[in-house]
C-alpha cells in the first residue's frame, strides 16, 4: 500500500527545506513489508537510528549539520550521518528536538551539534524509544543525490519517527532517509 504523505507526518522536513529555499523531493508512504531487506532491518525497530547504523556499517557515526535554528524550547536541524572512517554519508535527517525535555547540560550538547541525538541520549543513559510513524520511498532530489553521491536516480527509503521518553512524551520528531543499502 502506498500513499502520498501529508506535510504533518513529514515534520520538520518541510520547514527545513523551505528555510533552504528547496522544493520537497517526492515522497510516498509505503508499508514496512515493501521495504528492501537491508532498509527494513535499519528502519523497522523501536531503538535509535545511530546505534543501528553503527552496527550495520561497523563504524561510528559522525554528524554534519547542514542547517539549524532554535528557540528556547525547540531545536531544528538538517543533518547527515557519516561513517567516521570513510566519511561516507549514510543517512540524511531532519529533526526537531524538544529542548525543554532535557536538562541544561544535555541541551547545550544538543545545540553544539557535534554528535547525533541517539548517541547523546545513550551516553547520558536517557530512557527512550522510537515510534515509527510511517515508512517512505523517496525520489531523491538534486540535494539528496549530491549528499549520497548517487550516480543515477534510485529510490531511497526512510521513515518518519518520534523519540519518546518513558512517559511517552515526544523528545524529537524526525525524518530519516537512508543511502541505498
């Protein structure tokens, strides 16, 4: 089953693309069963993406921030997660983090933008889980093609996700798009 996702489920991606003056790439919602096996393993879970990517690529993930903005309560950023050894971009992400959910020390680390959120939460022993909201097939635009160094058009896969604390409060809303795997 496929359908065109609403802009709400893609939050915060439309805001970040608009801030960069880029039109959104074409997305469609797909059933998790229709994901290719490797993408399924990386996307269909309730853990954090950083750990999954580190396990899959047998490498630590580094964070490259493409753009960010924040208020007292929210921090939005557009990022690329890369393998530390090769520098290969493996995930594009658009994330809005609820800063008010964290203590001042962790808020400062988040806003510094030097580590993926999942890695920070794990290091600080914050209890959380992922709640995937939908799975995506993405027709990459020029921007995603450049990030992933795609030689030819190919479908990309991703998910819309929320990180929740132990009381099911939203810590972050995320759109995650994988390089071809």
